[in-house]
């Protein structure tokens, strides 16, 4: 197993981050969503390396196999962790792929550290630009909802996360987008996190305003969001991000829930390979006609 040390700005000792590094080719760093770890990207890591794409994922501090410090769950610190990974692996021409909470690390990193290492970014079901309802963000979600998330996490984290997972993938009494086994897998990943990290990150992804960060993003951007996302509704996230980044490619997955990295895995892999510029081999398992070179401003589908 590989671990990278990130110097904490909280005065604590360095934090060890667990890193997966699979395949060869164009480097792509995947940043996971709350409350999961880098293992959430299994269905991307199983496919993208076949197309000359090097897949790198790391467990956010407090989650997965990484260290679980008491503090350091603000986005400035989380962006510094991402920077530590990029510097230690000496990566350039990188594609950053941020899912949900991970979209915040992507744009905060670019705002703080610039894009000298970064070629392009993909924001998947992302929390940016700003989740919380405030006077200058009236379309956001009420603070009371996130307060309840924190309270339920601190009262009975396994129960709360198990219920949350069903909505995450769009499962209901009459509709099962994923199997019970996928839900079990999801919950196993979520419970590897510390309780402290789980609740503090709720505050971070709900209360951090990324609007000023987004305007500093100058590299090509791909935005993918499901219009049936009940966890991070598209109206307060993907749609507003596309308005702030009018040159970005914006793709709406009709009927897709938050956890589209599983429910729409073939389509997502296809879109990522196109965007990254991966090589499609004759024995590719992608649909015929997939893998054309990415061109920006394709528009919404």
C-alpha cells in the first residue's frame, strides 16, 4: 500500500493519505465524495486504464485507510492534501475528477495553487458552487436540513448512513437502481470513516461558498449531473456551475441519481474517456463510436 504525507496547517503532525495508482498513460486524479473513500471509483479504475489512462485515487483525511485526525476538514486543508498528492507523485497535465464533495477540493485547489499541473477538470454530481441557503443564495438548501444530518450522524451514524445510501442511488420501495449488495458495499466504505470526519465534512461541503473560486478556473471543464439527484439537486449545483462557467461542457444525465458513478457507470466512463482523450482499442468494451477526441462546448444532452 502507498501512503503520502501531507503537512497539516492545524498544527498537528503530518497526515498520511492512502493512495491508489493504477495503470499507465494520461494521469487522472479522482477525488471521492462524502461519505466514501477512493474505493468508490472501482468501476472507473476497472475500465479507464485499458485506454491509456493512469487512475490515481486517494482517501480523504478521516476516510478510508487514511489517517483520521481530529481537525483539518475545511477546504483549505483538504486542497493542501490534494496538492501534497500532486507534488509527491510529481504529476503534470493532470485531469482532476471531483465527485460531489470532491468537486470542492478541485475548485479550491485551482483557486489556491493555480493550474500549472492541471490540464482539465471534471465535476461529477458536484456540490459547487454553494449548497447552503443564504440571503445571497436563496435557492440553496436550508441549514436545518444539514443540522439534522449532523445530529443523526452523531446519534446513530450506521443507521443514518444506511438510509442515506438508498436516496444516494435513487432506490425506493418501488424502484431499485442498485442491488442490496451495492448498498452493503457502500455502507462498508462509509463506515471506514471516523465519526468526527463524517460530521465535520457535512459542515464543510454545505457551508463553503465556491463561487469566487469558480471564476478563477481557466482550464477546460466537464460538468456532469443527474436531473434526479436528490442528494445534491441539479438546480443548486450543476445548473448554477454551468452558468458561472459558460464555456464548460455541461451534460445532464436524465433520470440519474447522485450515485451515477455506479448507476450510469458505462456512460460516465465513456464521457470521461472522451474528455481525457484516452485511447480506444479494438478490443474496447465501450459502445461503437465511443472515444472520439473531446471537443469543448458540445452542449447539454
